[in-house]
């Protein structure tokens, strides 16, 4: 059953999520195109893992969290006043790690590994500060397509706790030096969400500044954690993953339009039409007609959306029998509102 009443906040809230994900996606693209200030770092050692904290106001140059700075303020400096915007220095990396160290999240099985990875990266002077574009809530940059880097953006940093929150997300990625995957991203989001809940309960972060964490928790409660990841991480999808997970988390009926379009696009782009699976994905009922429209449009053009192109693309894939069934679904859902 499609959980109509689970939509709760309804269309506006969903649209907000999509808009935010889209915007952060755009920022990522711009960052990917920008000149890479860490290029020489990457070349230095392929097995070295770097975690960079990009902080607005930290200055244009990369600053290493040097050993000299360690310890000066690390201990004894309890939580700085929440919601205050500190001027960050490399020593703050140390302070942020210590905040995490004191948390319940750091005492879980994964948390202990995350903490020791952060300590390792810190010791190797692999955590740095860098200036970043305004409006980015926290990303690692994938411009180089390299697994050995974990850049992190913090534009709305209020506290060492908020900084620690983003650092732990990237540190989960840094636990396994493997191919970056959807599963890997979910693990990082999951860990971050648990830690975020703890910080929120203790009033150490301001929920108003953590839209993505809030979206994740809300959608996770609806069994839609995976839907937070799309379309942002759609390029991580592969056919095997879609086959494996199509019935998970409430199945296709519980997927949002963006996710379904990402699934279909991935199947088609890998040259594996899987027409039965494609047909299932697009014909599984959706709660709102506008979502159905959006899904087809995004199959036509992932960025701008193009409904007619989506229809054309699917009609090429489908057998005549599928095509007839699909056209009946379109008539039912869109009727006279089908754009020409
Ligand atoms: Zn991530």
C-alpha cells in the first residue's frame, strides 16, 4: 500500500526536500568544475586519506590542523556556547573531535571506529580547513572522482558539535577505502542521523540550521532514507543494486518520483533496459499525479525535466504490450493534461 497518510507534510514539504537536494547538487557540480586546490595533495600519496573541513571565513588557503595546535584548547574547552559562530582555526578541528569523543555516538561499535579513524587522520595532519562557497551545508567533493579524499563543507556552522557532526559523516566514508556506493552513503547518513538526534536532544545543535538532517530523519521514519540520496547520488546507482533493492524499504510503492526516475535512468544508461523492471517502476501507483508527471519528466531530462521526452524514451524501451498498458496508465493519471 502506498502510505498516503505518511506523506504527512504533503506536497510542499516534499518539494522543499527536492529543491534543497537539487540546490546542493548544483553546488556540487560547480565545485566539481572549480579548480582543485588539493590536486597536489592527491598526487602526494594515493593511499593517504584526507578529510578537509571547508569553512566559510577560514580563508582561501588550506590550513592543516597541525600538531602544534593540538591540545592547547582541546581539553578543558567544554561545549562552546551553542549556536555561536566561531572563527575557526586548525585547533578547532581538535576541539570538534573532542566534542565527538564525549558523545554517546562515539561509544557505539561504529562510533568507536569513527573516532579512531578521526584521531588517525588528525595525527597524520589530514584534516584541514578551507574556504567554501556560501550556502553549502556540508558536502564532500567528488570532482576528482578519487576515493582518497573527503572534503567537507560547513557554511552554517554554529558550534564544534555541528562541525563534529559533519566530520563524522566523512569519517564513516573514510573507514572503508572501497568504491563509493549508495550503501556507503547510507551508512554515513545513518551514523550522522543518530549522532544528530543525540546532539538535538542535548540542545547542542540548532535544528533550524540542519535541514538535511531533519529531512533525513523524517524520511527515514517513513522508510525513505534512500529517497534522501536521490537525485544527488544517482550516479552511484547500478543495475545490480536496483535489482537487489527494488523491494526494500516498502518497495517501489514507497519510493518518491526522483528515486524512481533515477532507477529507470540508471537501467537505461547502463544499456540494460530490463523492460519488465522499468515497467514495474513506472507503473507502480504513486500518491499524487504530479509525482507521476515529475517521474516521467525526469526520465526525459534529469535536470530540467521533459515529460514528452520521457514518454518517448519509455516507448522505445517497452514492447507493444507494455506500451499499451503504459498508455492506459498515462490516460488514467494524466487524462487531458498530457502535455503535447
Ligand atoms: Zn557522504
